[in-house]
């Protein structure tokens, strides 16, 4: 550090515009870097990394859930950018940053969260941008959930002030009518939290666990083993009805399942996948 280097208010403001860090932090960074902007940015990143380490054990239970598709609705992403407080979660800059990350993901369609973090966002990896945000905001900031989907048609939905993001995939290109159906199904996903699309999509390990629970409950009620097996199968069918999207009662009309509702609009239309990302409660 050269004490003879003079840092002007204009330079401090320029660095602030580039990094979003506070005025005093920017001034200190420029002083430490002898007026070198790149070195000052690196200094601020290192400061952010230190903050990140200090806050690693904190819980990012607030944040913004984002769901987006490309122009022709054939590619989509959902993610949650987490933070510690509701105050930060509602900040326009924070939500804007979440959308920037989603836009990069949408352009590249990374395979998983690890691949997403390595992508470039305005010349720096998303992982490093997260560190910058931690330094700027002073809270734990992390991408806690992420999924990318390709399908003939995708409908995005963001619920309850960025608290839940949903993508619904269908087997046909999206038009106005299909978009309306997709939004209805997405609201179902947001509200009812299905664990899978249908019974064939439920992991075998989950099925075995539910059968075991059903049998143990029946035996505990004094039912013989052979009857307990049948009771467990009945409980499993109810589990599929309650917990898989296409078999759930449609929230807007309990006389229909979600599958029936979709077919009532278009007999050839089918929901083929969904993704849900939500702020942890």
C-alpha cells in the first residue's frame, strides 16, 4: 500500500457501481490496491470470501425462488437463491441477481448445481459472484435448489412473492390454452407438494417404506399378517392418490383428478414432468 496514492470520490463511486459494495469498503479496497481497480475488486472478493467463511454455519432460510423459460417455452430452469433475512429477500437488487443467474442457466442448461456455479456471469463465475454478494450484503447467500428441464412445452410459475417456483412440462407446444392449463397445474404443484408425477415415478425405496409402514400399523392394530399385507397395499394406493400429481384431486374441482382436468381441456395433452423449488420454512 502506497500512502501517497490519492483516491478520489469519483473512483470510489466507480468501484461501487461495478461491485455494489459500500462506499467505505470501496475506498479501503482502492487504498489497499494503490488505486488499481482490478486489484481492488480482487480485494473485495477476498473480503467476501472471508465473510462467506464466517457465515458458513448460518441458515439461508429466506430468499427468492425463480422459474423461467426461453422464448419458445422448450427450455426452463427453476432455482432458489437463499439468504438469511426477509429484508434481503425482498430487495430488488437481490431478486434481480437471482434472475441474472437464472438467465445464465437458461442460456446454458447446466446439468446440475455444481455445473451452474462454474458458469460465467459478467466475466466471473457464478460461485465468485455469490461470494461478492455475501461481501456486499453481509449475509449467507447460496443457491440451494436448481433444476433445468427441456420439453415440447414448459410453463413457469412463481408463487407467493418469489417463495415458490414451479415448471410444468407438457407433451405439446405451448399456446394460450395450454399455458392456462399449465398455470393451473403449476398452482397445484405449489400448493399440494406432490412427490412425483404418478405412481410409476415414485422411487421403489419409497414404495417399500410405505408398504412397511402400512403393514406395521395394521399389525399394531391387531390385524393378522396376511390381512396386514392387503391393508398396506390399500394404504399405498391412497398414498399414490394423495402424493402424486396426476392422481391428486384437482384443487379447483375436487370431482376431477389433475389428469382428468388436463384431458378435459385437450384429450391429447399430457403433463410429463414438473419441478418445484421453494424457500425452506
